[in-house]
C-alpha cells in the first residue's frame, strides 16, 4: 500500500494519525480517501468544487506531482506521498 | 495556548542563524515534544526561497517541508512550527504572516535590529484564525524579552 504523510498542522483532524495507508491507484484517489476516512479534513484539502486546494501541494517521494501527471499520477505500493501546505510570510 | 520552552542550545541556534542571514529574513523549522508545555529541543534552518524581496519576506520550498516532516518522524519529534526573522522590524506578525499561518503550528518571530537580536516572540492561531501570543522561556525559566 502507498503511504500518505499527513502534515502536522492537519493531524488534529486525523486523530493525531501521522500517516495514512491506501490502495488508491492515483494521487487524487489517495487524497480523497483521507477525506472520506476523516471528514473534518475535507475542507482543508478540497475546495467547493472538490478539487485539491490551490495552496496545497503534493509530493511523490521527492518530486512535486506537478512535474509528473499531477493529480492523476499513478501510485505504486511502497510509494510515499506528502501533503505540503504553503509556508511563507515576512514583515510585510 | 501553551508556553514554549527552549533548550539554551535550540534558542542559540535560532538566534545565530537569524543574525547570519541579516539583513535578509531567515527561516527554519523547530521540533520537540508537546506536553503541558511545548518543549523546543531541536531546530533546522532552511533556505529562504524568496529571491525577489528577501529583506521583507520569506518562503520555504515544498521539498524542504517534506524533509522537515520526515526529520520529525525519523527522530520521534513533533514538528512544532516555523521560525523567521523580521530584520529591523518588531517581533510581531504581519498580515502576510497571518495569511499563510496554519492551525496548530507555533510561529516564532525574531526581531533583528542592526544585526543584533532585539526580541523573540511566538504566536499561534486561535479558533477565530487570529494570532495569539505564546510565552517563550528558556529552560532556566527566564522569560525572554518580548518587546
């Protein structure tokens, strides 16, 4: 099964579970499966059109899925997905 | 809201890093354990990816975030939050900081004035998505000057 690492700030919606195992065959299905298992996380991962939110990025191993097949990137057993929130700021 | 308690080395490492990046903003992650207080045991600096305006803004790459979560899991630590500096500016969060803030993270802001540490503060979001300040201590229990 593929493993999805839940980002720390969202773990309060997964009962502090740090990772999620899934048999999903694509990235989109895997992220959707998390939202089905933990409904409170849905709005943090998906917008009102059920698309993965703009400011969330997904990495497969060390690669951004945007340089692969995006949300339709195929998953293999032993793959590791990471959900990445945007981290930025500054004095203005 | 919980207090943040630093080991002296962790706080020294944050300050040393942010002095070295002055007059640019520096940034990194900090790790530890959450109990009655948030204990900051380890810090890891990362590169500020904002090349347009690094004196006034910071940005952390996706791969650095992936590595930060991995580091926490591998070392059995909690990823507690993000630190960054405000060069020649107070240690209070900006609208830009608020726009990117995530729930359940702590945000340490260090004011670096003319290359020297002036103040260290920590902030977290409340239920209304507004910043509230967390008290910051070193292990010796001396509260760090916030303003």
